[in-house]
C-alpha cells in the first residue's frame, strides 16, 4: 500500500492504541471487543461513516469526521480493492484501552486493522497497514 495512504491512517489517537500492554486473552470481554471491532469494520464497508463516527470518543470524533472516514476508506478501496472477509483477530486488553487486531482479506491483498477501544467501549481510533 502506498506510504501516503498508510500515513493517512496513522491517526492522532494511536497513542491510545499502543498503550494497551495486555497479552492476547480469551476473556469474555475479548469476545465483546472483537465484535465491536468487526462492527466498526462493517460500518466502513457499508460506508456508514456517520454511525461509525457516533461510536467514537469525543477526541476521535473530532479527528475522524464522517468526511475524513469517507476519504480514508476510499483510499483503502482504491489501493486494496473490495473487502472480502476477516481472516483472524487478536485482542490485547489494557486497563483503559484495548486493541483489537483484525487481519482482513481484500481483493488485492491482506490488510491489518487495529481498532482502539476504551473501557467505555468507545472507539478511540484505528490504524490500517499492510503489515
């Protein structure tokens, strides 16, 4: 994926994403976090940017407006093609923020989505990369 597109997805909120230092876990909360991340991904796929924005923290809402989400998703689609499926997931739980990693298959290759989800189950940001 082009560096410019990757940089667009390196969002202000990434500090929250990487502050979750917990290990991979199979707790009951992990299943809920995974479903929330998959729901967020489906909102991107359906291009329901308003709903996705409404599920974010206040800080993320300001940075990831529906228009910005539309632009970012358009870049993903133009580079990777249509979304096909989630291949696997991994949850790293933290005290205040957790990270859900989704390995996703697109027509032209595999992308890795990392969704930050806070303790109130609001999206605190996300990142996408080809590695």
